[in-house]
């Protein structure tokens, strides 16, 4: 398999394969940042089953970009959808609260069901210590969580 992209920080790593379109994670999972539905640590790369490559309404939904924060993670799929998981104590998961999740959960605040053309179609994602930044294919930027120096 050919690695398409790697993201890592001090606690965990991610890689997704271009050939099979699977996301693999490993390392410390004590905040749920590995996305396997548990708080376990993984010594070897393991597939993130919740983000299995598939077709949805004729559109591929495999992972195309990943971000790795200190205690949270994010992924963008080919259809421009954003998923986050891990520690959410500062709102960095983008789900409108401070809950934590050990499995990938879609960020629904980016959707506009009334007008698909104005939908925020994500292209890239980056995770900081307590924030997440997403760039759309039309260069719009969305950010959530706590910025450095904020309380």
C-alpha cells in the first residue's frame, strides 16, 4: 500500500493509504484520539473502522486529509465532510459542546441542507492543542475551540 499522508504529534500518529483509502492510527489513545471507540493505546497501526471507505449516494467518502491535535483528531473525506474525535473540553471537536468522543463524529455545523451549493466543502484540516481549523475548497476558513491565550 502507498501512504498518502501522515499526521503526528507527541502522543499519537495517523496515516492513510492511497491505494486502499483506509485511515490507520496508533499511539496513546487515553483521550479517545485514536478513533477506535475506546481509550486504549495501540502499539501497532490499526484501521479506524468508523471511517471505512464507502460510496454514499454515488459519492466516495474515503479519508483525504487528517489532522492531529494534542488530544483530538480530525479527518476530511472526499465529499468534503469533517469528522472529529478525542477530547472536546475546549470545544475543539466542533459539536457545539465540550463532550469527548472516542469514535469519529461528523461536524454537522458545516452543513447547509437548504442550499447544497453554499455548503462548506472541506479540503484540509489542522488540529492544535485546543482548536481545529478547516479550509474549504473555495478558501473559506472555519475554526473552533480555544485559541492560545484564551480562557
